[in-house]
């Protein structure tokens, strides 16, 4: 038997986990949630039911079909009213007067008079129609009975029974009785069903005309992004353009403005329509609202183009299919056709497509070229594609300068006579001297005998703004700057000289620049180009620099192209490309030719030639022929003073002749047996002596050099 030991002292050690007493904590229950009021629950149910898609679709369907019937009745009533009255003619007269077209107004007024005269004649005929109708009925009944009796007589003679004489009459009477019986049976249901059939007919008319609000229409017929362009949509877009005179004129037109529109024609990846504006509305008021007009037509701004055709007070709208301009065009024929060749004189370079989807080809014959735009918009590729096509004409020679130096023109090594690539001042100097050499060649050609035919010489400078902005100046006596836009600028003056006279002897200047300003693209240079093209630009003032005031005033807007998104899209002003009548420019989406494809094309071009040694720098030691230069500066004069010859030589080539004295000149002429002599007390150089010396030197193959 165990005993319980009771300790009389308090334990000092804390209880362990095994010996500690268990403590029970009482947690009270959470208070019950407050009940949601009935009106809240009812409101949620009602809101859910009302906003449910099924409910909304049901309401839209009910409203749509109800309005189809109601508005269909209005349409039928208006058609009936138009058919019975002259209201249609009156609307057309008011529309023609509002549009200022008095000839059309007079024509519609004449039609109204003819309609009223015909209606009056019909109403006068109604006065005599009852008597005429009664006579007609009597005569018709008599003839019918006589015919039936005659038929009965024939039957009686045939059968021998006299009673058959009335058989046709009795059959006719029985047939009429049957018809009356049928009408009696059908009449009741027809009266019940007839109104429903009439409502169904009105509903069908309203449905075909979509005579319901936009929100009630089905999704596939609802106006939205990229909706088809219809006359009503164009007129509504013009009415809501924010031009008060235009909105007022459309409201006054009886045909709601439809007379303003020409036919809507499919044009490439969009449609085209001519709009004759009413009197008091100027074309530039519509041009200035291009963005709003585009949004009214549910298009982006870049998908609507506004141009001014030849017709007075008319704007031509070209509206792209939604998203069509973001789709790439096909490859260039230069890439797909390995047999293609070029003809500088008669051919055209396949450059891309216009907005109508037609091929856009550019004639390069005797046309100076300027392409500009913001950086990285496809300028070099667009310029290079023209050079690639022209390289397939083996008679064409190239002098090329790339002042970016990124290798975009490497494929012309072995094809171009000179190819200078690099962005430094030294490269600008080399390019300037290359252009000046082209000027010398131009002058030589200009002094050739009449009728001499010269091969085309294309002087191409890409990133030409680097040359205009170059601060470098000449050394020695010639301190003229290479860059700049003044008369002492060597590059500027060389380009101007080619612009002035080069096309006459097939020496052409092609330039590509970016982000044009008056400093990096002088006015005289940009206006000297026959073909001017621009990619996306930042401002309208730049667009005017690139294309000229006439093109911009006529609707050209490269400043509205989207940088980055419209890469390769050009606005072109040139007589070398087919432009719609009345327009001053055309928008071209150029083909993209990558470096590999460009190299393949130049390989084909090199195969057409015997071989070209490309210079990558100007050789100063061999760039002048003193005797030939003396003959050039003498020109057509029989004799020229030695002082003037020295001055002209220094102006022609300051580096070579700037330090020359009379002794240098005399030594060259003495060696060539064309020594200067005195005439009227001054030393002169004879043109005939120099020409004879050149002929003798070229004849025996000798040459002299300084």
C-alpha cells in the first residue's frame, strides 16, 4: 500500500514541461456577421442582371429591330414622297447652289419643270378618265360576251346541241363565282396577316440601310476602326471637321452634301475621292485639319493624304485601308531579276511603289538629285538603290564620297572611279577635291567641239551636311574654307558650278543629307536639284527646305511621316517620276535592298565592264597637267597676257599654281615649243601655239609635268 507524501515547504525550482500544470484558455466565439440588407442584395442582383452581356445584347437587339422597322417606314415614306413630288429636284437644286455650281442648278431646275408639266398633264387626264373608263368597260364587256357567244355557236354546230351556245358564258360565270369564293375565304386571314407583312417589309428596308444607332448595330456592322469608306462617312467627316462655312453649307444642301463627292475609286491599298468644296471654303482649311479628318474617318493621321488637283476648289483625299501602310512591299526587281539592265538615257530606276500600289520608277537622265530626311530613316538605302540600278549601264562613271564611313558603299569598290569613305575633315577635303575635279572635267567637256557625246558622270556625296559644316581651311595662299555656304566655300562653289552647267554634258550631282537646315543645306544648293525627295522630317519648315514651297503648298508633308515607322517612305517632287495630274509631289514606299543583295547587283555591274581601278584618295601629284590647264584657261581667245594666264591658273588650282611666277610659266611653254612673246608691248601666250604643242605631244606619246 502506497502512501502520499505531502511536502510542507514551497518548491523553489520552476516546474518542468512534464510536471507543469495544464492551463486551459477560453477563447470567446466571434461575433456573428451583420446581415446584408435586403435592398443591397436586391440592388446587386438587379445590377448584375442589367449589366449582364445577355441582357445588353437583348436590349440592343430589341432596339435595333424596332428602329429598323420605324426608320424603314421613314425611308419608304420619303421615297414615296420623292416619287410623287418634286422634292428630290429641289434638294439637288439647293445642293448645286450651295456648291456654287450654277450649271448643275439650272439643269436640275429644267428637270423639275419637266416633272411638273408631266404631273399636270396626268392630273388633267384624270378629269376625263371616269367617262373613258366607263366606255372602256362597256365596250370590253360587249366584246367579251360577243366572243363567248360566237364560241358557243361554234360548239353547238360541232355537237349538234343548241344548248351549247351558252356553255362558254355559263363557264365564265362559274369561274367568276369561284374567284369571289376564294377572295371571301382569303380576305379575313389577309387582313390579319397583311399588317405583319407590311411591317416585315419595312424592317427589311431598315435593315439593309442599317437604320439604327451605332450602339445598337451588330458587331460586324458597327462603325469602328477601319470601317469602309462610303459617301456618307466622308460627308460626315467633312461636316464635323470644325470649319463653320463647310458645316453650314452641308446642312443647307438638300442631298446632305453628297453632290460634293466624286466617285470613290479603289487606289492601291486604299480609296481615292475628289471633294469639290462649297463656295466660301478654301482648300487649305481642309489641309490644315488632316489629323481631325483622319480621326473622323476612323484612320490614323498617316493613313490619310490630302492633295490639291488641278480642278478649282477641290481636294483629293486618299484614305488607306486600316493598317495597310504598315505592311512591307515586295522586293526590288533589281534583286528578283538577274537579267535586268539599265539605260541612263531612256530607262527608269525601279524605286518602289506609290500609295496606289503602282510601280514607282524614276528617270535619272540629266537630273541632279537631293535626298534628305532625319537620321536612320533609310536615306542611304534609297540613294544607293538608284546608284545600283544605274551601275547596270556600263557607260556610267561614278565619283563617290561617303562622309559617314560606315561601309554602306563598299560594294562600289572596283566599280566607282573614286570612292572616299570617312567622316573626318581630311575626308571632307578629299571629297571636295573630288568634286572640284568633276568641275574641271565638266569644263573640259563644255569646251569640246559641238556634238561630242560624253558618258554620264555621277558625282555622289552621301552625308553632304558634313561637308557644308566642315571648318577646315586651305593651306598656303589659298585660305578658303572647304565648308560653309558662302561664295568662298570650295565645296559649296563646286556643287553650284555642277548644278549650273553640268547636266548639259552629263555631269550630275547627287547628294544625300540629313536633318536639313539653312546651315548644313544652303538654299542655292537644294534648289539646284531637279529631283528632290524627303523621308520623315521634324517640321514643316524643314519640309519646305527639302521639297520647296510649291510641293508643300500642294499637299506634300514629309513632316507628317512617322519617324521609325515610315522608314523608307519618301515624298518626291520631280518631273522624272509619274505624278497624278494636278499634284506637285508623290509619296513612294521604296524597296529595301540589303548589303548582300547590293553586293550581288554590283558584281553583275562589274561583269559588264572591263575593270575599274578605284581610287580611295586624290593623288595631288597627278591631278594637273600644266600645258592642258594653260590651254583650258586661254579658252577661245587668240592670245592672253601672261599675267592673266597666271591668275587664271591660280584660280583653277591654287595648290598647284598658287606659287607660280612668270619663270614657271615660261619654262613649261618653252619646253613645249610654245614660248610666250610680246604683242603690243606686253608678253602674251598664243592659243594656236599651245594647241599645236598639245597636238604634237599627244601625237608622239610624250608628256610634261611640273
